[in-house]
C-alpha cells in the first residue's frame, strides 16, 4: 500500500524526517509513536497523499462545521458519492438512505442522541467521535488517523479503535498512548529525532524502547 525509500519530509520548510524508508502492506495495522515534534503528523499526511483516493482521513484538528449538525458533518464523508443536487437536498432535509446509514453509524459511535445536535453544542469527546464518523462514512479501504481518540476516555477509545479496525483493511494511526498502540496495532513504528528509532511487531516492542523515545 505504501513504500518509502530514503525520503525526507518537511514541515513549514524545516526538515522533520530524514532518509526515511518503510513499507506498509495491505491488511496491516500500524501505530506511529514518539514525542511531540517527532514527525508523526508529517509522515501521516505524506502517506495520505500517496493514496488519496483510497484513504479515509481523520486529522488531529477535525475541521468540523460548528453550526451544522453531527449528521451533516458525518455526511460530508460521503459527499463525493453523490451529485451536488443530491447533497443539497440532503442538507435541506435528511434523505432516507443516508439518514438510515448515519443513524446506524451514530449508534456505533454512541452518538445517536446527539445526531441532530449542532456540533458546537457537543463536548470535545463527542466532536471527536463525529470526526471519526465522518472518516468512517468515507467508506475507504485505508484509514489514516492522527490522534483520532485523544479526546475520549480509555474505554471509549478502545471501542472507537476497534470499530475503525473492523471497517478498514489497513490502518495507520498516530497515538500518544503507547499501551493503547500495543493493544490495537500489530506493528509499532517509533519516531525520534527525525528518524525511525524502531519498526517492530507489537509483541517485540519493549518498555525500554518505548521509554527511550521520550527521553531527552
């Protein structure tokens, strides 16, 4: 699905990752871990650009439309599947098919009671679940998420990540919770000082390796 060979990536004209090589195959679940500024977000955005037509994208800053409902924000994930006229009609009044689809999706996200509430009336955790719902509604083979569950509690986070895994062939996530990364992903890529510190199956990653990522 993705293959990088000795590439360097910049953020705001500054190189944050240098000579990075990695391969991610179909069916893998991969977590990127490491300190703030290690290049996780930059790497995710680059991976997304390589398979833009196949990626469901859940960014760290959701970019929801605050005055619209959770329903309409999640529906945006499916805009490309319909004509402009269909999308306009659904904006004015939810249509039967997307309404049924999004009600079912909202239930799986524990958002059924908030589905028709304005996003700016929701809590931070609820807004993050709306963003996950929008990404899920894109119905793509690959899910790339940048800290997609950082605003929800641990139990909800595991439920959301399980839902993401069930609905996508391949997932690549940046996660700040290393224990969570080990639980939900088959493979861990540790980033530090602009490079890959390790790239291992989850079962082979040690506590010492994880701790070393966050040491100055």
